[in-house]
C-alpha cells in the first residue's frame, strides 16, 4: 500500500491547497491584491470585443434577505444557518481577452471576503472559493448578470469552520486543470467533442442498467440486454479510498496530471480499464468530483475514437445533492480544508441505501495506510513530519502510536509538528519552531 508513486500534500494555512504532485509546499503570492493599475485599467477600453461583459436580460426575482438571489437553489442556501459557504463552478467558453476578464472579477471582489482559486483563460473559467454567505452569494449573482455565465451550474456547500481556502488566487492560467501536455490544444469549446452530460436521474438509470444500483423502480436501459458498460472514476486513487460509486475500479493514479486511460502502451494495459474496451459498443460512464476533469478528459478519449462517452453533469457533488447516496459508498473527497464530506452535507435528509462494502481484502477503501485496518473517520490527515507531509488515511491507534506520522522513519525527523485532531489543520512551521524555542528558554 505504500508504493505510491506520487504523494499528495496538504500544506499549512499559507498553502492549504492540496498539491497534486510530489513537491514541497511553497508560498504563492496573493494575486488577488494586485493593484488594478497593473492591469492597464482594462475597464477604460473600447467595447470592440464580442466577448465584452454584457448584462443578462433575464429578470431576477428579489429576495427579502438577499436581494437579487438568482434561483431557488441559492435562495435555499441563503436561508440556511451556515455563516460560510464554499462555491464551485466552471464553464468552457471563448474569452477573447482573459486579462480584461480577470481585472473585471478582481474589481468586483475588492473589499469582499473571498478566498479560493479562480482561474481564467481563453477556454473559460474554473472557480472554487469560500466566503461569508453574503459575499459568496453576491459574487454568484454578479457573475450571472453577465449573459455568458447566466446558465453556469453553481454548486454550494457549507463550510462549518470558516474559510476553506487560505487566500484568494484569481489570475490567468494557461490550463484550467493540470494535465500532462496541457489542455489548450483540446477542442473543449465544441460540446460535440466532449462526452454527453447526464443529469443525476439519467446517471442513476445508467448505473442501474450497468448493474451498479439495485433498484426495482429504475427504468430499464432501452439499448438492449447485451449493452456493455464501463464505470470510469476519473479522479485519484486516494479520493476513491474514502468514497466512490459501486462498481468503479480504483484509479491507478495519484496525480490527475498523469492520467492516461485509453492511451496506455501494451505493457501498461493491465492497469488501464480502457485498454481492451470496444470503442464502438461500450458506454463509458465517467465521473469526478465537480465535473471538469471528466469534461476535459472526455475530449481526449473522443479524439482516440471512443464513441459512447457520458459524464455525470456537475460531478458527484451535484449527484449527491439531487439523489443522495444511491449507488455511492463512503464520503466525497474535496480539494479544500474540509478534505472529506459525507453525503448528508449535500442532502441532509438522505439515508444511505447500502452499507459500505470492500471490494476485496487487500482493497485500500477505508483502510489505514499504516496497518491496513478499517478506519472509522473517512478523512485524510497530513504526516506530522513537515518534510514528508503525506496525505493519508489512518486509524486512531496508529495516529497515537506514530504521533501523527505516516511511518516510523518520520517519527525521528527534525521538523515534527504536533498531532492534530479531526478538523484541525497545520499552521506555518515557524509557529511550532518558535514555540519550542520559547519553551526551552523558559526551562
């Protein structure tokens, strides 16, 4: 279980964003506080671009507590008791002047308490952010006033412990998601070159047809009894370890950047679920957390000749919000300080229809990285050794015995941090270092 080729880090608050490839945590300058003057005062430009901001012509109903909330979903969230929210959305569209778009968003967010990652380029936008309820929803409302973004699927979930991100990074980025070789060459702006998106209801029916969900009330698939299906988890292995759809194979990937399904050489075929698939007669059902990774990767598979590609619209989070944990086992890994969310966060009244099942005795699902026993808390933790910082699942016994480290070697490392409990997160190293120096001087 320890032969992972790519470690996942989760740094201190200054770099709390999970780092998806093996590298030491680094501090990234806060791009959100760049002076607007450095962006050449883009708002004074002439309105010659067809991609210039245009207010949406759709009329929006007013809400007494949060004026301008644009739909029932947002009104529902606005009425909840949560003080902080996490918001996710993405959209592929042609943005002729990404720099101008960035400056527009920066201008609106000045003075608002928004933390997160918001990336813009010529192919669209990808955003995950947290903030107080009023600020978080205000940004969504403002975004949807632009007719280009009026139909964007916005997903919202609570953040019980305040901000889920350490700071705001709003900037131009060449790739909206990180994949080997980049994605700027992919035809992402052409929906026909991506997979067919399925609503949560359509996805559940497909799962039933594939034998992944046992529901007598589900509609039978009309394509015939001989139709072949393959459920493809387009995430990382450590995400699968705390939750996945029944019937999905654990991804042999710990860094999405290196995903190569359908592209493997003959010697790697055993670890590629698409290596022996009939490209014309097999329905490939792809899913990920919020949908963007599937959308991107489906364009690659489409170019490779796979004809029957389907993605779960809005990803697992959208499915859990609408259908609850039908066909799903465990929690959902998220890329912010919360790390793991149970299905009840998305649909509080949902009751799991099945108990979590291990695929085999040597499966990594819900098992301790150190001893292999079942874990009671479906949430990863970071190794207490700052220079390791591995993200791993661990039982309470191993946490205590190894003092929060992932292995015995790390317990003797020079830069050890204290053991954290549950929702706590590590702070900057100097806080622990200075605390030790002060203790020694007092002694």
